C-alpha cells in the first residue's frame, strides 16, 4: 500500500479533499515543474530530438492533472514517447497531411502539449469526459474543447481528422465501449486519416495479478481478466468505487482496466471496415502499452 493511501486511512475523511488539493497545488507549482524539466534536460541519455522539443513545450500543469504525480521526468517522457510513436506511424503510413488533430482522451494535456509543438500548423481538438480538463486544454493549448460522454455512441464532432491520438483509453474500457470508440474514430477520419491508439497487451496480462502492480484492481479480478484474455483475447474489470475513479464518471460501471490482444483488436476493426492496419508495436508507448495505427482507405 502506498504512503498516500496509508495517510488517507489515518487522516479524517472530512480533510481528504483539502489536503489532496493542497498536495496537488504544491506538486504542480510552476517553479517545481520547471525544475523537473531542467533535471530531465540534464540527463545525458536524453536524445537530442527530445531535448529540442522539451525546451519548447509548455510546463504549465493544472493542479487537477491526475497524470502528474510530481515526477516531471516520467510525465514528460510519456509525452515524448507519444511523439515518437506518431512519427513512426507517419513513416510507416507514407505521406500524410496533418491539418486537424484529435486528442481523446486529452486529460489536462500531458501529450497535447507536445503535439501542438510537433505539429504547429495543425488545428487541435481536445476531448475528455472531464469538462475542466478540456477547458484547460482550450485555454492553455488553443484546442477546440469537446466534452465526451460515457456512451461513446452519443459523441460526435463537427470535423473530420487527419490524425487521432488516443493514449490509454482502450486500456480502461470494456469490449462494448471499445467497439464504440473504434466506430467513433472511423466515422470521423478524413481521407487517408490515421487513428492511433494504445492498449494493454501481453506485458500487462503477464503482470497484472502481481500484488505490487499499480493497476488498482483486486487479485481475484486480475486473475479473472487473465483467464478471459487467454480464452477470448479480451478481459476487463471495473475499478473499485472506493478508489474514487468514478468521481468524474457518472455511471457506476464501464471504467476500469482492460486487456486486449492484437488479434482481438484487429477483428473489431475489421468488422467496422474501411480501415487498413499500417502500424503495430508491442510496448511501443513508453515501453508499456502496445501501439496500433489504422488508416482510412481511399
């Protein structure tokens, strides 16, 4: 159990919101974040292309950004790995004009802050189920804000996109919601547009039942997911409500941890039709999640 959770058991529940907000403000203080960036820039192992992009990127982090836990090096490396994945996809797909970009789920801009620098001429849409997150992305990164919905079949956009980046959402959806997400993306791709998304594959399937893992589900649920993954190529478990993941999610079910095999993913996309696979890399995003890319056929 982490120190944070131990403290939550000791401190009166009435004080949790105030202490949590104070902790987040301290971690996201601009001077602290800037020092984290400088520390990463001083790493001799940082590739030159990463250093050049990192020097330009905004270090403005919202206090409610749950992806930032005080480790700036890890936070920024995830964004840099996103750019690496997209660049690899673009090389694999061939000439592709990137004029409109969708980041879903955008969160508070962990990857978006890098994408706006990588594609400075593009127009961006930030979409997330948290309205505060998309409003921040609109203000901080000049992205068009769209608030998502638990029912992804009810979400739509006024634009079609040349590039859709979806980092770590399939990893939290059950089979039905994942299919709805793929339909949403396929229906909003421009001609030869690319949808890029990440999944939990074999790496997570092998480790998720380890009690030292950080996936926040019970061992019994993890073992159930592993069994389903081996049998069908897909496994899913809701997060426990006690963890607070549903504070921003109005439904009691439908958000947790998923496992999806490459074969299962490819079958779902094949059923939609009109898309061809142009890229796959196991553990391609930050040496953790698998990366897929499909392109709209002419």
